[in-house]
């Protein structure tokens, strides 16, 4: 399962350093979307590939 760490605050709801898991990836006509779930299961967000690259970094 892919894990991502927030590298800067996201929309005043999630703080820098929050860990997310990718629960779904989809692509429709060249546009990728990702659904991420927080580690403690208190929130879920839907992001484009551009937003994912701007705000997150993959953690191994």
C-alpha cells in the first residue's frame, strides 16, 4: 500500500507531516485522481495528480 506524507498544510484542515494511504487511483481520459485516507481514519480527500505532487511526498 502506498503511503504519502503531507509536506505543507492542505486547505487548513490537514497539517504538515500527516500520513495518508492511497486507497484508490483512477484515470479517465488522461486525468489521474487519487483518493487518500489518513492513517487514523479521520479524513479522506480526493486529489488530482498535480495536487498530489505539490503537497505530498511518498514515504517508504
